[in-house]
C-alpha cells in the first residue's frame, strides 16, 4: 500500500449562512474516514483534492504543493476550505 498522508481542513472564509453551521476557524483532520461534523456536500467538493494529497500527489498550478483551497457547492453562502497536507 502506498504511503498515505494526513490532511488538515480548515474553514478560512464563510459568507452568508452556512446550513451546516461551519464558521471561520473550524478544523478537521482527514485520514482514513470522513471526519465527524463536516458537511457532506462540502466534503464531496474537496474529495478529489483530498485523494491527490493523501496519496502524495500535487497540482502543477499551485505554488505550494501541500495546500489547496476548495469552496463548498452553495454559491449563495460559500464556505472556503484550506486543505493542508501534513508531511
């Protein structure tokens, strides 16, 4: 099995009213399981980026190979998450 990395997800921006109650500063550690308390729609939005990071990949357009930003799908009340791979 390939080496897997832990990912930290943090809310860095929230506008409007988040239906799940997420607010700036909320954090989760993501490893083998979906963390408790995170909105499943937001988690679904970040899932592909998480898989890249968890298995050691990076995005060629990113200036930091260990960080990505993902927005939840609610365009009227956007929550922005920062994903950070822990090495």
